C-alpha cells in the first residue's frame, strides 16, 4: 500500500454522526457493524481505509480497494481502462450478443 503523505481538502462537505464506539483493551475501535448499516460495503469491495487526520483532530476514513498486482497494468493504460469501462456500460445497458460457440468465436477474433 502506498504510504506517501497525502492531504485532503474538504470544503463544504457535511459529515454526519453514525454512532459512538469505545476503544477496546488494545486501544482499537471497531466500525464494521456501524458502517454496514450505513454504507453497502459488501458491494463496494472495500478492503482498506485511507486515514486522514484534520488540523482540529477530526478523522476521515476513505474507503479503498487494493488492486491485485497482476491487474494493475489495466489502471496504468488509460486506453485499456476506457475500453473495459465502455464494455461494462454496454453490458449494463443490454448491448450484448450471446455467443453459442465460444471456440469458434475466439478463432474468428
């Protein structure tokens, strides 16, 4: 995970309270139960949180998804990423063709 220092300027963004949690005996705080009620982490594929600390002590957790290294090349090639995103939009909007013979389809590509 990238550990370089980042800052986040949050102008006019509202924050709302979703509850209170206490520190456990190891000074940890658990958020999962509270977050699961508020945001659908199960379909966001969140596996980490970037932590920002404000000048006045406010803490901001930004949901993150780690990308497997073997898939990282897609995100480094803007044309490939655009093509995949275009394909996903086509699927979502029903612009698909059902292939009956997959072997023949790949041979004709």
